[in-house]
C-alpha cells in the first residue's frame, strides 16, 4: 500500500468483492476498554461508524431511484459489505460505556473533526460555515459534560476526551435555535473546488448525520426529564447542522458520480486513520476496511463507465488530499470563540445576532421553541445548584469575559 504522500485510491486494486464477506464472530469479536482507549481511537471509531452508515443509506436511496436491475444488484452487493463494516466498527464500542459517556466521544468528534476541516479548508465560505457550526457543537460538549458530572459511577468528561479538548461554553445552545430558512447555505461547485473541499464536506455531512441519528434514538433511554430534554434539544440542532452541511454539497452531482465519490472518500479516510492509529487491533481493522473500500471503488468506477458511459476521471480529484487528522485544536478554537461566538445566520450569511431586526424570524422562532424550560440551560443550573459551579476543563480563563463566571448559566 502506498504511503500518504503518494497514495491514490484510484490506482490501488483492493480486495475482490467475493472475498469480503465475514462471519458473525469476525464482526463482534473486538471491543476497546473504555478506561484505556486513546480518545482519538474512540473518535475515529465513531467517525467511521457514521461514514459506513452514510454509505449504506446512500446506496439504499440510490437503489430506490435506479430503474436498472443490474445496477440495483451491484449496489446490493457492496451495500451488504458496507453494512458488515458498520457492524464491526460500531461493535468496537464496549457495552460498559454508557450512552452519555459515548455522547462525550460524539461531541469530541464534532469539535476536533470540524476544527481540523476548518483549519485545512481553502474556501473561505466553507471555512466560515465550519467554524460557525464548530462553536455550537463545542457548547454541546459542555452541556453534556455537566450532565455526566452529576451521574454516579461514570467517567469524568475530561478523562474521556483525554484533556485534548477543552470543555467550556461555546455559542450557547439556547441561542442556536433558528428558523429552518436560516439553515440553508450556498452550495460548492465541485468543478472548481479543491479536492480537500470535497472530502471535508462529505466527512462532515456523514459525521453530523450520525450524531443526529444517535440522538434521535437515545433520548428515550433516560427517566430524567432534563436529560431526555437535553438529547431532544441538541438533537434538533443536529438536524439544523445536517441541513447546514448538506446544502454545501454540489447539487449537480449525479447519483452515479456520488457513488464513485463515496467510495473514494471512504478509501481516503480509512487510509488516513490507518496511518494514525495507535491501537494495533483497531489499526488492523482500518487496514482491512481500506482494502475492501479500494475494491468497492474499482467496482464503482466500472459501474460508472458502464451506466454513466464516461470516465469518472473527468470529475474525480486530480490529487489525493492530505490525510484528515484527529489532533488537539485548543488554541484555534479559543480564537474562533473569541471572534465569532456572537454570530447567527441570516439566510445564507453569518451575521452578529444583535444586527437582526426586532421582527426577524429568528426572534419569533426562539420565542416558540424556548417557551418554558430549556434543557440546555437547566442542566447547567442543576450542576451549579448541586456543586456550586459549572463543570469545565480549561487550560486558561474563557476567552469571552462574560462566560468566565462559573456560577452563572451562559446564555447569549
């Protein structure tokens, strides 16, 4: 396998499709130890779980829009393998890791993945869109961490994130709720976009979609009305984020083009994570899945040539982007918070919230959804009531002065 400097998924043969089916033991044999796992091993697992879910759902949706039975059959073959990959990746999360502990991992993904994409994004509008959502997920981490700190027998959030990610207020969740019309962005043009731009947005769409799906299905696992409400409230922000990110995609990309791009994207991510992985067993899983995805990519290229009657080289990246990396982004995020915490959305643009007219739809929507108890506020109030101050992990005072008081609930 070529190293990252010369790795080109289109030039790799990969594992033949008929060699990729695994038995049940292969799919369920490994779980990491939650007290020992490296935080970024956990985030890589959560990320690739979302990527595989997205791959399977994409192929289901494509099949529903495909009249040709041979193409449907070809999609069914690789979709079945994507589903096995998803089971193997998701199954690495151990049963003794609570839903709330795993949630901290999900939000660390949202923070450090988005920060990396923003830092490495050459398109200024796309970068602004990433930084905008970054501050919202950063606040979600803070809200969930405060709830976790009030649960008996659980890990500290700072231990789960390995002190690689700060835990403190971002753009307050209560202020994030906007009218649906203000969640749609300007789409990229894939003919003009840099390869890394295409990879970044595909990664964030899948990762945020997985977080949305996760929160949609776990709120009912708790009796505590505040915690049930917290998953419900933040789950609705994840709906906004999926709308936000998916609207950045090029809408002229056809089903067949997207099919090839999905396989290229998965190959790029597995290769990146394989090179970074510190856990030998997880590294072996990434290596196997990379070999499989390269086989999927070759199959997708042939399908495109057959059904699209063209060479996908016409729209595929001319070079392979540098590998996505999970790493600490503390100073970068502090700077973004200081400069952008006051922003909201107005149509496709990002503007200071105090620049909105009094009759802007933002204010009416806020009044509707925030009438009564707001879970993201209540969880911090409850922590302050029980422990005298909120829960944080910080390396320095908060960069926004009004958020430095740990006995006050942060709000816009």
